[in-house]
C-alpha cells in the first residue's frame, strides 16, 4: 500500500497548498491512502467543518488532529458524524469523536489510522503507549489489516522515538506531528516499521512554526501577552512523508520525505 501523510496544515496558505498538492501527489505517487493533519487549519487554531470538507474533497482519506482539536467548537458536532476525522486516542473517556478509524480502500484492503498525543511538555492525558497498545490488540498487521498508521502528535523527539521502537514491527508507520519542523531521521526501523519523528507542516516557513514572526518573537522578548498570533501567509511548503508497505506483511518497504514549494529545499520520492 502506498501511503501519503501531510503534516500540520497551518492557516489559509497551508490549507490551499495541501489541497492543491493532494491530487497531484495522489496521482504522481499512485497513493492508496492519504492522511492530513489539520489541527492548525483555521488561522492556526483548530479546524472548521468546511475546511475539513475541502481537504476531503481534495483527496484526503483521513484527517487527524492534536492539541488544537477543539479550538473551533463547530468541529465537535461535525466529528461525531465524520468517522474519517479523528482526534487523539488518549483524550479522556467520553470525548467526542474517535482516536482511530478503519478505512476500507476501493480495492477492498483495509487500513487502520490512529491519532495519539504525547505527554512530554504537553497536556496531561492518558498514557499514549498503553492506549495505543490497547487499541492495536484487536488488529493484526498483515492479517486483519493491510496497514496501520499512527500520527503521534508530540513535542519531544525522545517520546516519539521511544514510542516508535515500542511498536516496531506492529505498525506500518509512526509519523510525528506538532513541532512543524520536518526531521531528517526518516527510516525503516529494525522490526520493519517506518518512522519519522516529525513530518513538518504545510505552511509558510518564513514564520515561527507557521505564525507571523514579529508578534511570535515579541512573546519571547517581552513576558507580556502580545497581540493574537496570526498565520504567516507567504507561499507554503507542503511537508510530509510517503511510504510503501509490503503487500504481505504490511511492514515498510521504504519511507521518503516530501517537501514541495515555499522556502524549504525540495524533496520528492521517486514514483
Ligand atoms: Fe500543529
Ligand atoms: Fe499541535
């Protein structure tokens, strides 16, 4: 299975770039399953239902979220009726929506997608390791499902690496989100799981993690509440990762970064 994952979509410039890139990448890389993290799609904070619809229409099969999941409150009723929009699995019991979704592809193969949040330097949630292990207990990679992808929304690369090694051999891909900076550590781990500690963002890199650099910088210079942060609106770089699974085992054959447009050096997998 050929899987595309795009990192945190930030603001209008990120949304539009991700929506424009999705059909192009789907076609050029023969993508079977496309996943987009959209926790920052709405002006940097949250996701509105019409923005989710636009990403689905552009070719996203699954949309994931993170700590900004509920910044746009309209998403709460929408997520309840939209199984392919998922929020972190380890939010408290009773939270609207689900933390995973089983997707059936047009050819009949199925893929499980999970969204989990780390705890280091983040909100105190349920244990991401234990909740993931419990969620995976019902599935067997290469048996009941052809692919398993985890969007690990976390700050600390140590937690991301520990998580990926913990599930090495049990899932197809662990890809980090949330830092908005693409890491250069993409690899197939010894047990066969593809890993990249952060996919990077779909947003303008002439910024502070996608937000306008002057007000964001002032927050560090002056310990005063500054003006509300707004997304930088220059040309976005579309950042993400492409991976291909083995048809029998569901484990990774390869993982390659994607960076398109904007300020970052480009990276494009060979089809
Ligand atoms: Fe983010
Ligand atoms: Fe985040």
